[in-house]
C-alpha cells in the first residue's frame, strides 16, 4: 500500500529500531552474558501506568535494564536537550529509561526481589556520534559496548530458581493487547493492498514463475518456489489472521498464475489440511 509521509517515517523509524534491538541481541547471544536470563519487549503496568522495556538481563545480584537506540549520525547535548548536528532538537532518551526504572523497581519488589537495577540507554549503531556528553549520563556508546559486555561476562553465572521464577512472573505480566499497537499500524483492507510475491532483493512485486523457482523481472533475483510462496503466505496470515488459507486465497494473494493443483501440493506439503463442511483450508503446524 502507499503510505502517507507520516506513516512512512513511522515505519522507517520502527524498522530501524527493530534492527538495532536484533543487533544487540546478537551481541548478547555471542557472549558469556547469555547465561543471564534475558527478557525482551516487555510492556508492563504499575499502578495503572504502562511502561515499556526493550531488554532486561537478570542476574542473582543485579537487574540490567536497557533501552536500545539505533541512532545514526552526529548529535550533541546542551543542558538536558539533545540535538541533531543540524540544530534540530530531538527527544531526550534519558527520561524514558529513568521512568521505566522508577516503575520496574517497585514492581520487582512486590514480586519478592530487592535487587539493584542498573538502567542504560545503549546506542548500537557504529555510525553514531554524541558530543558534549558527560560521564554521569546513563548511556553506553558504540565504542563502549564490547567492553561493557565483557565486564558483564566476567561476572557470568548460572541462573538459579529464584531468578527463573522472577523472569516467569515478569513475562506473565506482559500486556499482549496494548492500546499502542493499533495506533501504530495504518488501517488497511484486503482490497486496498497490492497482491503478489515480493522480491527479497529489491522488494518489487515483479515476480514470475521460472521453472521450479521464482525470478524478479526487475533485478533478476531468484528464490525457490516453495520458499517464496510460504514466505508470502506467512505475510498473509500476519495481515489477515481471521481469514482462512485456501487454495483460491493463496493463488489470489500470490498472483503467480499457478494452477490450483500446483498450489494445493505446496500447501499440503507445508501446512496442515483441515475441513469445514465442504470447504478445505490450511493452517500452520
């Protein structure tokens, strides 16, 4: 679909933020810190106020609270205000992590855990530069990440039962149906969306059958037929979770001009076939 300028900027910001969180997860998973208990993307509530957490690391002696930022370019600080190098003011990220810390502390105490909390904003993009930052700020710059993770790894320990119980309790308090989620997703309908398999290389919908595979007519990119179709069907399920996956629906969504029999074979191979009366539909295992 065609985004408005506002929707496009929001999407790009969300995508960049998500990439930053994934990058930080990779750094954690490749280090001894992976023996800590890790919780991601929590939306919690304390006294009728919701707060969001990107990443938590739980150890027997301390809880580490991280807000991941994937900012790119040059920034500077004057007083408590943050600016782009062009002079445009941006939102100061520090109060957000301090707010989450102030809510998380009493929440964990009610769960029976009185551990200190160390909260930090982590800037993961190597092309991020920040001028006029004081050492007292609760931030970790790209050049400090490796040494910070090594320091955590030097204290690495196995998880005990109390830690696991706390992690389970916090995970159980996560709010699934957030009022913020629907606000961030543009409205769409089935008819309003363009149909077809998208190219993994250039994102275009100029995909055609090429023997037992798929080929993009714009960039020449190739993909296995089954892989491309199942990737597209997963997108269909994410966008329309209440619509049934049928052979006709799959053909209409993929727009490859395939025969019913060929699409049916692919769906039967990768999905579970169910029947509702005379209708046949498919679901993920």
